[in-house]
C-alpha cells in the first residue's frame, strides 16, 4: 500500500476485490468496490493515519450516498478490511475514526456469505488462469462479432438516407416564391394542381416540392418569352402590310 499523497496511484489488493465479487452482486457489488477503492485512495492521501469524519470524507471522495455509506462500512468491517475505533478522553466519548486494515481481510476470506468455506481461501474464489482465459475468449468473440457487423451492417454514413416527402402549404410555397423572386408561378394554383395528382410527378412520388416550383417557374418563363416573341413577330408583319 503506497502511503505518499503525491503518488499518481494507490494500491488495491486483488484478494479483496475477489472477495467482494464473491460476496456481492449487481449494484451492491458496484457500490462496495467503489467504497473499497475510495478508502484505499483516502488511506494513501492520509498517509495511513486514522481517518476522522470518515462518512463525510468518503462521500466527498466517492459520490456515494451518505445514507448508504454506514451500511457499506459495516460490511467492510465484518470482512476485516477496516476497523472502527472509538476515541475517548478521560473516559468520555470523543468520536470515532476509521483505520484501514486490509491484512485482516485474509482471515475473513475463509468465510463467504456467512458460511464456512471448508478451508477455502480468498485465492480459491477465482482461478486467475481461468479468469484470464475467459477474458481472452470474450475478447475473441467480440472481435468476431464486430468483424461480421462490418460486412453485414455497413456504416450508416455509406447508406442512402430515405427522405419522407412532406406536403407543403400554400403559405410555404408562397414564401419560397417570394424568396426566389419568381414572377410566373401562383402558389395556390401550384398546390391545387399537384394535390389533384396526389403529389405525383409522372409515375413517381414527388421528392422535393421546391425543385418542382423552380421547374414550374422556368417553364412558365420560357412560355412567356415564346409568346412575347410571337407577338412581336405578328406586330412586325402587321406593320409591314
């Protein structure tokens, strides 16, 4: 156990971590491991000295609930990982403080879930070589599944996104016409015309009404130009007669 505050790390005993995994499950295991890791950090910061006001200190370090910490402390005390000592002065109670005693947990390791383990020690809780093999097996499976996903499920970025056409209102069409300063298209006529056709362009469903508005404007502009040209030609011929 490192007992220098400036060190960039603190020490956790593997046999204690294994003991906690054996005795607790789910959220309780998460909180107990967090509590144990927090106490190792505090013990390192306090240079192995007794820790006063430990509930408040642990809550500050860990973020664990103050209402749960006393129960967690009791669990660690039963396992021999810590000791709570009452401080007295001249026979009067002065307060309590916490002492980190991980070496005592080795004796507690022979008892799991309140039952004797028939000589079972903490080192027997998890066979390290089997544990490493299991991790390697899980890693291999995850790599295999990820490799399959790369081929069976291409990244979304490489897939064409399907867009849903939303029918525009007359007001929306008019705003677009005004923005583009179009002169030859009427918003109400445009909406009514395509609504009567089920918003189909030929045999296909319309994808972009703004493109349709622009196309309508261009066709009308060309039509007007041809009409103007024809009208000018007629007037010219009439003037020649």
